[in-house]
C-alpha cells in the first residue's frame, strides 16, 4: 500500500484472528467490512467485540 507517498508492505488479516494489539500498516477484513490501519496507528478488539483504532496525529 502507499501511505503519504511511501510504499509499505501491508499484511491482510482476518478480524476473527486478531489477538491483542495490531500495529499498522495492516488491512483487517471481515464478512461485511474492510478496515485500513495506517502506519503509526494501533488496532485491537475490545471485550465487546468492537474494533478500536488509536490514531496518532
């Protein structure tokens, strides 16, 4: 993927397999959605099953 004009190797991961915190860049896929986690951001699944992304600005 290209972020801010720079090429990054970006893994594609199934959301059902997420465990703990995931550092971007990454692409998270599930049946009804695709989520892009940019470089420098963190994603995790909370206790209720929601995907939470921490965005660094």
